[in-house]
C-alpha cells in the first residue's frame, strides 16, 4: 500500500511514518531533524532537487522496504522508555565515541595540518561540537529529562510552562550542533578524504560521518517524537 507522500507533507512526518526515509534524506542532504518541520517541496527547493523525483523515490522505497512494526514503536512508546533508549544508546555513544574521535582529529591535524589547512578548522569545529554535545547530554540527564518524567507522572499547567521553556533551549542547542555538523561536512568535502590520506585520516572521516548519522537520529527522536508530547 502506498503511503501517499505529497509535496505538502512535512519532512519529519515522512520519517515518522516511514523510518527508512531517514537514510534517503541523509543521502540527499535533506535535514529531517532540526529542519524537519517544513514541507517536502520546500526542502527540495533548498537542495536544488526535483520534488517529483523525491516522491517517486520515496514511494519506490516504501514498496521495497515494508515498515516493520518495531521501527514505528518509538512513536508511541511511553516517554520513560523513549528517554531510557535515548540515554542508553545515544548518550552512551557520545560519551564513548567523542573522546576517541577527538584523538583521531587531533592526530590527523598534527600530522597533516601543514599540507591540509582545513584540518585546523576541522579541529576547532569538532572540539566545539564535542563540548557542546557532552554538556547538552549531561543537562538532559540531570535536569530536563527528570522534569519531563515528573510532568508525565503529575501534569500541571505550571510544570508545562517550565517544560516548554526548557525544550526551546534544548532545540536551540540541537540547531547549533546541526550547524556545526554541516560545517564539518562542508570542509571535509562530504567526508571524502584526499587521495593521499593515510588510514587514520580515512578512519577519522568515517567516524565523523557516523557521528553525524547518529546525531541526526538522536535529534529526530527528541525533536520529532519526545518533545512534541509536551508542547
């Protein structure tokens, strides 16, 4: 059965209905998390893409990859389960991987920075991103997620007002991370290492691309599924 994708459908809603679309949007550099609250037609124009081609591609993917029910489970999972998933998968990933990626970024900059000037900018951008993400996840776990769960258990108008203010700040931090990742992708030529790149150089770019993918998934779960429950 066709899902009926249309130019007016919001990008984030397409991903909620058809999670496989996230991979397609990544390949087309269409933002489905921070910038996902816009019609598909508008997103296509911004990327210089043909909207009819995108709709055709999405419908074809939908036919080829039926949606397993478990892929939609987070859309309706209790908030406590969703938060536990975000913390155990995405926050854990960031705490484990960011220091290791940072070591690689530093090594590549020190060894190849002389003949690859963009690596100095990469070093700066990554370290800003790393600090921002680690502070963000700590704030979520220590302050904001407990507030969400407390409100979920005992709703009140006052609590909702406080939550909404906090969520605006969290979404703003997501936007900042997304912009840093866009700059990293740009200066690394879509994470394409130069022909002379050594193994560490290539590994660094591969891990940065994985970080981007994981961050998009992380932000999608919060911006598009968790936070709207309290807005």
